[in-house]
C-alpha cells in the first residue's frame, strides 16, 4: 500500500479572499440524495443518476495512485464527458418531474451546485468528495453527544484548537503527546518569524 504523504496545509481562516479560495462540493453528498430516494421507492431516475455517479467514481479508482497532474488529465479525458452527459440528462429530467417532488429536490441539489461539483476536474489534487475528511472528524462529531459541557464558549474554542492540533499531528505521523510537549516547551521562545515551524506538517523533534 502506498504511504500517504504528509499533509501540507495553510491556515486560511483569517483572510480567505487573499488566498483566492474556490468552493468545491462533494459528489458523495449529491449521490446520497439519489441513493436515499432509490432505496425508498426504487426511483428509476435516481437509479440512472447513481449509474452516472458510479462511472465518475470508477475513473477516480483508476487514477487514485497517480500523480495529480496525471489524475487531472485522466479526469479531463474520461470524467469530463460523463459530467457533461450527466448535466444534460439532469436538466432534461428536471423539466419532466413535478415541482416540489423528492426527485425534483434531488436534481435541484446537484444542479444548483453544479459549478462547485465539477471544480475537481480542474485540479488533480482535489478529491471528488470529502469522505476521507469527514471520517477523520467523525470521532469528534460523535463525541459531542458525550462532551456536553466545555465550561464556556472560550473553553470550547480552546478545546477545538487543541483537538485540531492532535488530529493534525496524527495525520502527519507524529505522536500527539510528543508533539504537544515539544511545541509548548518551545513556544515561549520561538521567534515570530519562525512560528510556522511548529505547525504539524513542518514540525521536527530536535
């Protein structure tokens, strides 16, 4: 199995416009609308949509272990025509189904987000969905049911920051305890110009 490369991240919450961020939408969420509909009433339209989306994921499986530049080329060659056909088909089906129906809502979900859903074709480093990310935060999402009280809003934000550091350390192959112990020791004397060296994807134990 190919080892996952260390995550390289840039904090963008302070100034997203400076970084020229573009919103991407996950095909996993679009697929879920049709999957639930087909499971409920065996909708033929939903089944057809699932076949289109399955073809997109088949392209992703083929290109999974490739370099981003090669993955982008394969997406343009194989996924883009499927995307175009799916879009044309969805528009045609939307004109035929009753307004306000469940299938209309499923189609609208994708059509209203179409640009964001197809941006992954432009960058081979962008995944088709965010399932992997959601799986990483699932323990924290489930924990919210048990961690009912943080003491205050400020304490909750602090806890979120610490949990983010812990999980980021794990994803970059570090022992969270060793990472936090070293960072908290070095932090008071670390130069402001070198503070980014303490981020999980750049940190090295001296």
